[in-house]
């Protein structure tokens, strides 16, 4: 039986404060961590993810949210294109729902068979149009986020234990507010 640990670093300052009052930042927080580590793309994690023994796993929930914000922003030129990304994410999350109760090995097989082609097609599409979109607009930011984070975002396709997003921690953020 494999064991994993959920550690949520959720603080406005980017530092964790413990009951005894001591405070640590993300680098110290992750110092004893190795292997797959799921996080958003906040720059506070960059130093920790520079280590070779930590594998950065991105949050596809964040990537999808960038596209949703672009669609909600009403950029008319981008509306149809953004729908392509949102549809791809809908398909990926439907597959994740099917994979939820599978053992990691079977989950990985399902992801490689069904999710990888969708993710790779989305990546190919993003790379083909990102240079044509102004990075100052929401759609350009969505494309650049996905492109810049493509390796961490794709880690869920390499190991069946890696989640597609850090939604568990995201929901903790909402409850803490």
C-alpha cells in the first residue's frame, strides 16, 4: 500500500505559522520533502523546485481557471478558441472521474490511453497560437501560463499517484477564508 501525505501551505504571506508561533517559508517547509510535489505556479516555490529531488507537479485547475477568466473577460476574438481549451479540460476531468477509484497502475494506463492525447493536442494548439496573442490580455495570459507550466501540468500523465490538480488544497483555502 502506498502512502502519501497532504501538507497544505496556505497563508497570505506565503509562510506557515505553527501553533507554537514559529514561522517558516516554502523552501524550509519543503526542505524535508522529495519526490512528486503538487503546487500552484507561485514563485515562492521556485527555489524549492530547483532541487533535483523534488518533482514539480502543476495544478490543471489553475490552468483551466485562466481560460475561464479569459472567456468571462469577454475577449470576442478569443471566445471560440477558449472554448477549445475548456472542452479539453472537461474531457480530462471526465476521465479523472472514471479513474478515481482505480489503482495507480490502472489509473496511469487510462491516462496514457485517453488523457495524454487530449493533453498533447491542447499543448500543440496552445503552442501554435500563443505568439499571436497579446500577453497583456487574459487569453494571452492563459496561453502563456499553460505553455510555461506544460511540464509540471503534464506530471499527472507520468504516475497514477499524481493528481491532476491540487484541488484538495484549493478547497482548504476556500474553507479557511
